[in-house]
């Protein structure tokens, strides 16, 4: 009896020492619900097949409106857990910005990433040079793909949590669901079933600032004793941006290792996964619409022949910010500057701000004009408002940008937090004239167009220069017949009663307007 009691106390003592934390209990309950620690640990390889749909909220037609449906397609994946290598085979049929199909593969290892085929309209120099097309992933893309693979592979994540209990940290509940934090992920569990229900990252979005990026897991089915979520809904601040439905899962299928290889020549020069401030949302969401430029600078291709941004003079006091995937226009007035478009990121805006400070002897940016609200042409808006400018936007954009400037942006990697709530926002219903003391004028005109509601065209009369974005890319070859965007530019010019000699663009460079007018006449 005495011995039994001693044993009992001993056991109790041991149990109290090793009492699992609330977080560890949530993880072991989840592991049990998914088939048990052993079944999870026995997964050596896993393959999945499924279909996906994508939406991009900040390419909406209306500012703040319904997310734009961008693509649907098939994704097959195969993972070798021992080498931590995954291959994805995609067939993505895009509806936006134009209809096209990209069929390509990705191989992701801990050290490098490899893209086989064409996956974007914004191909980098390495992809363009390779025959057949292929390229190594940038460090940004590799780190992002690795993170998203971990988010998707929930069985692996729960297994990893079991193996590293000390790394499982407390986290605040999500919508009443108990949650844990693990290596940057916040995982919330269904209290009834114990299954993981939501996997969250705290990301930064160039428009909405601090955002929650969530995978919501459902439709659990059992394969070889392991429960797998067949449905994954991805939400950005609660709005659906991707939905995946798996159709087939195989646990421990044989693997053709040759399909998981990255060629030695590619591997030798491939980027390592980026650390620090990875622009996850930019990398993920530019891929949603098939326009991602795979580069370790979000503004330009670091592998281009002469990489970097620069100010190109088009006319006295009129400059185009070029050298990257997205341009802007800078007009020098007598005692201030006007900037048209705030593309990509606040990092690009900071570059422009510094360039203007040295080139225009400290003239402040007094007007920031946005041609439209899309995230790739407005994502650097905060950075350009540094001098306390007035923000000029098209009709129907006021509420959207009023909300944007009030959204918390504490995770902005490119600039310190600023109070932008007092920035005046002006909506242009027809036209707006900006004038300086010497009589130089710059006009913004509202224009009917097929791309976005409340779009603006800009006109610098003394330079006889117009500026448009996403409707016509001046300097790029013209199609045999004008498209709807190009036709909209010609209509807007006629409506405004202006006689432009040239147009500069938010994409492309600068070109003679006559070429477009001639094309319309045909
Ligand atoms: Zn656009």
C-alpha cells in the first residue's frame, strides 16, 4: 500500500511537471483528431490534386467593390517530406487582366526554387533568356512559396508542432476559436472536433496596411488513416481571395525523384530564401493575376541589363519615373511638384521622394494624382503623402481612399507610421486644374473606360503631353486594331478638346499620340 501510494504520488508529481500547456493540449487534440501522432509521423510523401479559383480585391472595377475574379485552374502537388521538396504543376486559366492560360511547374526545396515554363506576363531577364523558358525563384518568391507550402500542409505543421512543443506559443482566440502561435502562423482550432480550422499570417498589404491572411480548412476526409482538409478558403481580411477544392490525396505514393530536381546550373545561381521583410502579399497576389515579376526588388528586375529606377526627362520640368514594371509622372511647378500615380510600394515612393528632393532642391510634392485605385498603381500612396500633399482621385474613389488612409499600417516595412487622416482627398468629377505662380498648368480629366470606375487622364498643356495608365502602354507595339482601352484614350482626348503630341504611360514609356489616332481611324 505504501509503495502503491508512493508510486501514485510519483506519477502525480511527474504528471504535474510535464503538464502540457493549454497550447500543447490543443495541438495534441488536433493530432488525435487528424489520425494520431504516429499516423501523421508516418507520412513520408504526399500528393494532392485539386482545382482552385482566385480573386483579387484590389483590382476591382469599382474602388472598394467586389474582388475581381482573376483565374481558375488545376494544381497537382507532390511532396517528399525527407528532402522537404515539393513540386507543383499548374494550369491556370486567367480571366484578368486578359484571357490567357499559363501551364507551368514549380520545384521548391529548402535551398532554392525553380519555375519551369511561363507563369507570368511580367517575365524577368532569366526567364526570357532560357530556352525552353525556366528560371530560378527570387529569394522573395522562394520564402513566400515555402511559407504557403507550410500553411497548406497542415498535417506537416501539426507534426512539427508536436516535435517542437516549446515553439508552440500562446495566441489570442480567433473569432472565439482557441489558437496557438507557431513560427509566425496563428492556428485556431474547432473546439468540438479539435481539428485546425484557421491558419493565419499577420501580413502587410500595400493598400489596406495591416491585414489578416487566413486559410480556412474544411471538408475533412480520411486517407490512409490521416484526415486531410479537402477545402481551403483563403481570406484577406475576411474576404475570399482563393478557394481550393482537392479531388484526390495520396499518402506515401511512390515519387519520381527526377521530377523534384533543380538543374545544377540553375541551383548554382539560385537565390536563397529571403529573410526579414518579405513582401508576401505582393508576391502572392501578383501571381493571382499572372503578372508577377519574379525579382528580389518588387519595383524592377534585378537581373535586367541595367536594373534600377530612374527619372527620364520628357520635356522641361516633366519627368517619367521609369526602369521598373510601373511608372509615374513628375511635373515640376514653380514652388512644388505634382506626381501622377504611386505604384507598387512605399519603397518605390521613398526612392522617388529622395530623387525629387535632390533633383528639385527640396520642392514639396503638393499634389498626388492617382489615375485609378488598383493596388499596383496606388500601393505607394502613403509614401508620397509625406510632404502633406492633397490626394486627387477620380469620381467614386473618395470613400475608398478615406478608409485606406485610416487603416492601421504599423507593419509597413518601407516607412514609419504616419497619421494620414488629415490628408485632403479630392474627387475629380470632370476635370481639375493645378496651376503655379508662373502659369504652368496640369489638368486631370475624368474618362470613360473599360478598366476601372473613376479613372483619370492627366494633361500637361505646355509639354503637349498626356499620361494614362493601363489603357494604352505608349512605346509598346500597337495591335492591328485598337482595343477598348486604347479607344477610351482617343475618346477622352476628343472629349477634353486637347491636342496632345505625345503620351506617357503608367506602363511602357512614351510615344506619339498620332499613332493611336491613326489606328483608330482605320
Ligand atoms: Zn489597373
